[in-house]
C-alpha cells in the first residue's frame, strides 16, 4: 500500500501537528510541498485537496481530509493497534470525552491567543509591517489566563487529560515550540512551574524531537 501523503511542509504549525501523530504511530508517510511563494495553495490542484486553500491536506488512498486535528484523530484511530492508540483513549467513553474536551480547549482557547502573538511577532515584521503591541499584550494576557487553568489542572495529573499523554497535549506542541523562542515565553511559562514541567515532558518524546527538528523556524 502506498504511504499516506501530507500536503504542506513541516514549518507550518498545522502540518507539524499531523506529522507528530504520524511519528507517534510510526506510520510511513510522504510530504508533498505546496509552494506558497508561487501561491500553489490557492491553485486548482491544491484547492481540489483543500477547498480553503490551506495546508495541511491529507490523502490516504481515496480519502482526502482537511483540518489537522481531524486528520490526527483519523491517524490515531487507523493505527489503534499500536500503543499510541491510547492518545485518544478510545474504548473508554469518559476518558475519550476528556481528551476531546482538552483538544477543544487547545483549538479554541490556546491556539487563537498563541497564533495572534505569532502573527504579530513573526509574520507582520517579515512582511515589512509594524507589530501591533496592543494585540500582543492582550493575547499574552489571554494565554496567561488559559495557562493558569492548566497549572491548576496539572496539580492533580501529569497531562491535561490524565496521567498519560494524549492528543490534547501533543496538539499544543507546534505553536508552543515557536512561542518558546519569543521574548514573552519566560514571563508566561515562568509563572507556571507545572506547565513548564509538562512542556519539558512533551519535549522528551522522540516524535516531538523529530518534528521539532523538521520544523526549523521559518513559518507558522
Ligand atoms: C488551519 C489550517 C491553516 O490555517 C487546520 O488544519 O487545523 N484549522 C486548520 N493553515 C495555514 C498554514 S499553518 O499555520 C495556511 O494554510 N494558511 C494559508 C491561508 O490561510 O491562506
């Protein structure tokens, strides 16, 4: 069977999330670059894969998927015979619901704030603009509020959805990796020792190390 294809490249955070799951389950995969400079992501071939003109797109035979978190769930379900099936806690309705809840927290609370900081700090200057310091300050404050909740939660468990790592934790990796290189990281994460320890535990995973090196530090 031919390996699955991931359209987009590792420095893009939403692509990196998918690569992380593929690495966790040890799946074979092929990365197909989409040339953003040539606006290939808005061209007809890529729009047929992802009608939003975004990366990632994911192909497994006849199945074409968009949305990185949905792709991750598919990958983990498909490989549920591996140890990493536990990343979704499938088979246990209560535990899998908790993973889902914290995956939504990552997508709907953490991601918008960290994304806004990333855009202002890295993307706007790269395009020749001036970062909006007000947006940065508001987003950093929002991140702190979210991480205060994580800090409390991590007081009674090692990971967001229990004592073992889940997709909810891993899904934080791509943007956090970039955020940790920004000047705001020390003030935000430094205030939360359990969150910092949680992040360090994530960094010990071979999948995380591998994708971190694939990401480099170019895009988002
Ligand atoms: C977001 C994809 C996305 O924003 C997902 O897959 O999780 N919710 C989707 N992709 C970005 C690059 S990754 O930061 C992208 O393709 N942007 C180009 C554009 O929107 O035109």
